[in-house]
């Protein structure tokens, strides 16, 4: 598909974007952690974790240590002169951090109780993105299965969150983002909250179906990748159009902002999958 080849970044640019997005995410989270901006969220995760009961007295120290490691990881990844062995340690930390984040799915209240709990996912929507982030880190480490992990992560995120679009709470949650966006606010809100959310959900589920073309049809897979890229570009634009992505001024992101900024790494995964 020659048009797609022109749209997608080259292999070297895909690699560079993956470095910048991964380093940027961890530098950003580290800076917010050290500034105390994300303390309430971090406290909630630790207090709710099944295996951290004995660690609660050391919560502040743990959060500071995590922020320091996140910052160091971002620096080691992005600085060109850093020896490769230290970069590999950073990518290994990202894998471990991602596994730890995913563990919160099984220990913390991340489900919407009004919809009966699992599989109605609430605050865990940001956690499931770590599967793709783990895959990107594995790709940098040269580990087998990295591409499949990235792809399964994209399918999980788009499929699960896409299915949630057909529920009332998700329609309410996505509505302010849609009405703030110049991509959507001139046509989609006229359909009403639930139908507008349903339209987005249908697009995401179609994207998932096309991504499974990895196993059965290359052209379908390519279209799925371009739809995925378009989806993540739009969600990243909400950081500009949706004021509540921020808790005050740059660079202090809200929970919504932290949820959205992870899509930069998911976009990097799309580029890698197409070019690798």
C-alpha cells in the first residue's frame, strides 16, 4: 500500500519516536511524582493493593523512589551517549514497572460497581495500556514475542475500551472530550451522548477486527494499523483541547491527562508494528 508507506514514518523515524515517547512518558510521570502532583493517585494505588498492607507506613518513600526511578529511566533512554547496557536496564525497569501496574487490575477497585464490576472497567483503563508499553520495551531489548505483545495490547485497549463505549458511564465520561474537540464537536454531539459514544465504540471495534488481520490478511492488518494511528492521534489532541487534562498549568496532568499521554507510546507501537 504505497499511500500507507508515505503516511507512516520510516523505520528510523519510528524508532526515534518510540524512544522519545517512552522516555517522555517516564520523565513526565517522574517529574509529577517528585513534585507531589500525582501523590493522591499513587497513594490510592498503594492503599488498595492486596500485597502492600505492610508497606503503607513507607508510602511517601516508595512514591519518591518510584518517581526517581521513572526520571532516571527516561534520562537514560533518551540521552544518546548513555552506554547500551544502561539503556537495557532502563527498558527492563519499564517491563517490571508495567507488570506491577497491570497487577493493580487484580487487587484494586478498578471496576464500575454500578455495572456489576468486571468486565466493566473504570480507572483500570489506563492500566491496560501498560501491556503495549511492556511490548515496546521488550522490542528495544530484542526479546521474542515483543511485536505480538504490542499487538495484543492494542487489541486489548481498543477492544475493551471500545466495548465500554456502549455503556452509560463511558458515554458520560467521553462526552466532554468530544464536545471540546474540533474533530468531533461540529457533527458528533448532535447525535446525543450515547449514540455519539456508540459511533466511537463501533470504529474502535472495527479497528480491532482489522488488527486481527495480522493472522489472516495483511491488507486488513494495514488498515487496522492506520485506523489505530488515527485514533491515538485524536486522543492525544485532547491534551490540547480538553482543559481538564491538566491540574492547573503545564506540565501538571490530571488523571485524564495521564491516561491520554500514554497513547503516545501506543502510537509508537503502531509505527513499529508497521515498519519492523
